[in-house]
DNA sequence: GTAGTACTTAGATATATATCTAATTATACA
DNA sequence: TGTATAATTAGATATATATCTAAGTACTAC
C-alpha cells in the first residue's frame, strides 16, 4: 500500500535524533561509533535509529573490516519527499478508489501464480499481471543495498528458475538499475506500476 | 529552533489517518463530521488530528454557523517539504554551529528590547536586531489564519504603539503577505532571517 | 585460538500518542 | 430561553517508540 510507505518516510524523519544523524551524514559518511559520540548517545541507540533510516531507505551502509559506515541515500530522500507531495496533491480521488478494486486483481495474481511455498509457478504473460508478480518479488529486496549479479541471481532463483529473464524484467520496468555488474533497487516512484497501467 | 519545526512537520504527516485526511481535503474542503464519517472515526479523533495538522500549519479552518470547515494549506505543505530537504542537503555543517553563537545575540535582543510584560520598548534601529524583534513578535501569530487589518493592528498594539510601522515591516521582510486588507503569515522559509544576515 | 573492537539483539522503562466514551462549550434557531 | 447540532475538552486505555544496560555476535589481528 502506497500510503504506508509515505507514512514510514515521515516517521523516519519525525525524530530530532534521526534528523541530526542525517545532518551529520550530509557532510560525509561516518561510522556508528562516531555518530554515537557526536550525538552523545549509546551505540545501541544509534543502531536503533540507523535501522529506522535504513528501513526507509534514507541511508546506505558499507562495511569495512568490522566497522560499518553510513551515508545518505539522497535519491531516496528526494524521491520520498516528492512522492509525499504527489500523494497529497496530484492524485486525490482516484487514490482511495484505486485500492479496493485493484486489490482484488493483485490478490488473484498472488494466489494464482505463486505457490504456497512462495515460488512463482510461471511468469504471467499478461502485462499487468507480470508487473504485479515482479513487484511482489522485488519488494523482498532491501532498499539501498548494492547487490552483485550473483546475489541477484540467487535471490531470484528462490522464486523461479529463469533468473535471467526476471533479472532483465527488473531492469526493463525500472524496478532496479544496473551499473557495472552492481544492482540496486530504484525508488518505488520509478517503478512501472501495474495499478496505473490502464 | 529550526530543527523542531521540521520534526513537527514530519510528525504531522507520519500517521496514516492524517494522510488520509489530507488526501480527502485535497479534493476540497470538508467539515469535521464529514471527515469522521469518511474515515470511520469518532469526531473527537478528527478534532485531535485536525489540531495536529493545524499546529503544523498544513490545514486552514473556516467557521460557518457552528460548523468548522477544513481545507489544505498547500503553500505551507510545500514550504515545509522544501525546508526539510534544505535542512538535510543544503546546509550541513553551519547549521549546527549557527545555533549557539547566534543564540546569544537573539537572547540579548529579547532581554534588552522587550520589557518583562512582553512589550517592545523601542524598535531596534540596527537591521539584524530589528529582524530578531520582528520575528519574535510575528511568531506569536497563528500560521494559516487570515487576519483583518484591524486584528493585526490590535495584535501589534499589544507589543508597541506604532502598529503602522511594524505592520509595514512585517510585509517588507516577508513575514506576512497582504491581499485586499487580509493579512496572513508567510511560511517561515520566506522570512528574512536575521541569522542568515551577514 | 584468544583478545579486542564494532555492532546488534534482548529486555526494561519511561514517554508519547491514537483512539474511544462521556462531559462541556459554542452557536444557531424556534 | 430552551433545544438541537457541531465541535472541543477531559479522562481512560492500549500501543508505539526512544533510550538505556547487559549480553551476544562478527570480524580482525596477533
């Protein structure tokens, strides 16, 4: 549900400590310990807030030895801000209506094309249904995380053997972008959404 | 403190019920009862959320007989979204530093130019100090409320007898805007801020 | 392997807040 | 003035969450 994502975005920013963290990170990447120092907080507290920011895809992390460095994920921050305004202004009526009717299509695709163990029986041929299935899978990836091609393949294989086709579809419909063998989720605002396809 | 305003903006939007309210209001104004119906909530709950949205200046209210109509305050919503991104991206370092040093100037102006009863002894001649005094006064106005000229005059007279000069300064430094005798606060982002004046 | 460092998880506590019902206030109108 | 309608306030409750300490995990380096 689109609305929840926007709520989570705002929840992530609705805390002075997290805003201060982002402010510090806007000057460059920092590791957890440094953040705890600068913010006068315990390390677990930093972990707690970092998790929230990561869930909302507002920061990225990179591990070097046993130190984790955090940095901003500016595209996602902007994309969410934009999506929030879009939600309030651009859409309006349709939005509310959209949910129940289209919901049923989504549910029928999920129950018809996915087995009980969560695997995709076959790739839907119909465009709209294919998008629903792809989105369902892609949402299981972590936003902000950089995946190698092997990791993406292994991930997709959990759902379907033809990982090459699905990986290509991910790129084609802008669920992910690829840069020299590295894969990363796009912000949901960039995805080709089945519920806008007429 | 700038940071708190941003936090409050995001807190206001960090709740699904309030987002749904804004969504409904994006299609036009509604009264409390109608909102309660559409959202399947009790009226006190609507009052509760409306208060939060009003505090963050995201909605405006208008009373007709004993019915209160709510509508969006789009400029403020956009201004806050913008300010939030500015905070994270544009500024960075200075922001944190800015606070303590400049704080003392603000405090000295407040204690030197304002009497214990809260009235302004005299309008500061120095530009920066004048802005501090004006901002202090203007912050006592409700965001999103439309004031008549008489109301503004009466309001200013609580602080200083020369209401005409101060009213003119409010407009000049973009604290407020005027449209055929109606006055309304501008979003803080539009104010000429003393702490950015070099 | 053992020790050290950085981070995460678990569990406790205090505060905040979303929601409701019941009581109160404000306004209109007969 | 009395009654009806809409809104607000008060008070109760349940849930969420920010923070801490203590214990556990992951990785490095010797």
